[in-house]
């Protein structure tokens, strides 16, 4: 297993893409795309089933008796699809960053469609393999709960080890492409599921993900109180991790490598979803993406300014709806960037806030109604600076053209050019 190459090394393309995002050195992009295309060719030659190993001469199965499965962290490994799907998703997203094109998403679609071709609806989720108990907890599944199950592993006797379909790669494909085929794949899984996709279950795994279903339902308009319930759950995660830290020894006596993962009090999944409108970064080497990246102009750094909250409340095709609130007594300037790497362009923004007349006559007991007023402006840039007066709440509707610019790492120094 230590010789040749294995498919999970697709995650290494993130290193090259990250370097390319600084100064667009062609060698980094060329290497990453060549490596990604090599695995795409191997999948195509294997009728769409992504192999997990290749030998020193470039032949699939060269070190495994001709078998396309059996490599390190591959199809026979206890994680199987879980690891392979993540690596393929990471590489596909990286290719989109480099090229602005969607033609290499087949690398992520192929393994999903391969296992979906063997799907079955069944129950007893907790009893299925080493991943079963965790899946049952995440889904709140009883022994009778029926889900669409797919094989995670392949060996000498074919496909085996059936578990629920992982939603993260499915939602990533729909998030980046908005293609009907990717939306249909999610709909198929949803239709076959008996678990409640709107439920916000209180758990945290080491990957900082797992709550894709209720967030998806929120964006579809079917789970309107998800932000409140998800933030409550996230605060509960932090409190539990801190309690575990308080009771934990300085280090595990058995040297368990998962000790620090289990106790980590930094939780990011829900904030990534709600503030940036994107799924959390793929745990196995993925870049951090965003529909809207946010920066603090006064401190020239990423992140929300003190006292400011943001919520991406709607994504419809290329349009994004967001709300900004300045809860403090100081004016704040928020820099919004379309795409984590400025790859998108904000064509137009319509923003609304309270109309003139508030707070009204101090001699009157009646609080005047806060009738909103709106204004629309053409932007034509990947950046928008929003000036928030004290105690101000505004809503933004942004029309965006995706992948209109060459992706690059962003700075948050204010330009004082485009403001709302």
C-alpha cells in the first residue's frame, strides 16, 4: 500500500491551488489539472467507477493483482465511499477554482452515481458495519427507519457495507453547479428518506459537518427557524466541549489521536452555512468557499466587525439574499466579496431599511411604524462595501454572475469605491 499512488491523494491538489491563488503561477495550476485529469481518465476507463490505486507505471491495479480496488484508504478500507467521495469532491471544486468551468465535476459525480446504481431502501441502519451506529445517531433512526442505502465498499465479492447516502458531496455539487441533474440527485435521496430532514440533531463530529439536510431545507423555504435552532445547537456543542475539557486529563494515557478532535471547542459548521451561504469546507483537505465572504474594513481583516451579525437567508440560482445588523453604537463598514476568492461579480444590489420618520416625535407615546424603503444600484464588481450606522438593520438582494473573474486570495482593505 505504500507504493504507487492512491485516489485520496487528490486532496493534495489543494496545496497547489492554494499556492496558485496568490500569484497565479501557471505551474501550480498545470500540475493540479494534470493530476485531476489522470484520475478522470482512469474512472472513464473503468466505466465510471473511480479506481482507488495505480502502480508506478501508471497502470490501475498494478500492485493489486489487477484489481481497481484495494488501495490505501480506498474501496476496501473501512471508510470506503466516505473517503473517496471527499477526495473526489475536493479535487472537483479545486478544478472549478482554477478554470472557472464545471466540466471536471464528473470526477465527483461518478463515484456517487456508481454506488447509487446499487442503492436499496432498507432499515436497521445502526446494525450495518462500523459506520452504522454513527449514522443512526445522526439521523435519529430507530431500527424500523428506512433510508436509501448505498454500498461504501468493494472487494473480491463485489459491493458491500451499505450505509445512508452522504449528503455533503451531493450538496456541494448542487451548490457549485446549480444543475438540474445535481438537484435531482438530492431530491431522489430525500424522497427515499424516512428521517426528518428539518430536524436539527444535537451532535458534533470531527469533520464539522452533518447538518446539511436541515440547512438545505431552510434554503428551500421549508425550515424557516433553522438559524435559531442551529445556533442553539452550536452553542450547546461549545458548552459540551468545554465541559469535556474541564474533566479531561492533560493528555490521553493511551495516546489516542482522536482525543483532541473530540475535545475541540471551536465549532464552525453552522456559522459557515449562515454567514457565508456555503457548506463547511470538506474535512479531508478542502478549501473554504463562500457565496458571500465578509470582511471588516476598519480592521482590514476577514470576519464580521464587532457587534455586527449577518445571515444569508436565501440562495436562488445566482441570486443571494442576506441581512446585516449593526447592534452597536459605532458605525461599521462591512466588505462583502462575491465568492471566497472574488471569482463572482455582484451585478446589482437592492437594499432596504427603515424609511425616514423613525424614531419620530419624542412627545408622542406611539412608536412610529418602521416602513421599509428600498433602493437599487448597479455594482459590476466582486466587492461591495456596506456602511452600517449604529443600530441599523438592512436586507440585501444581490444579483450575481458566478465565476466571472479569475479566482484569487482576497484582502479586506477598504477601497471606498462601492458602498451601500
